[in-house]
C-alpha cells in the first residue's frame, strides 16, 4: 500500500477544509455561537480523517509483519 500517496491526498483534503474554515471565521456577519456551530463539522471531519489515516497505517504495518512472519516459516 502506498502510504505516502494516501498521506498526500489527506493533506490536500485538510487544506481544503482549512480554506472553508477560514471563510467561516472571516465572515463578520455571524456571531461567535453561529461561527462555532459552523466550524464544528469541519473539526470533526478532520479528526475522523486523522483516525482513518492512523488505522490505514496500522493495518499496513500489521500486514507487513504478517508477510515477514510467513516468509520466515
């Protein structure tokens, strides 16, 4: 599995999320509460993506370890 490629794609997504968040933060027509409510989904999405990437890395590591074990048998 090409982890580097996956990480690069996730970084692209993070940058897009950050652009959207900056638009919300720069919108002066919203009060603090509304701003926070609009930013929360982006924060949650970013955390979900981080967790997914960690899971992918762990699965890849375990798969490599299993392949190495099979090669030594």
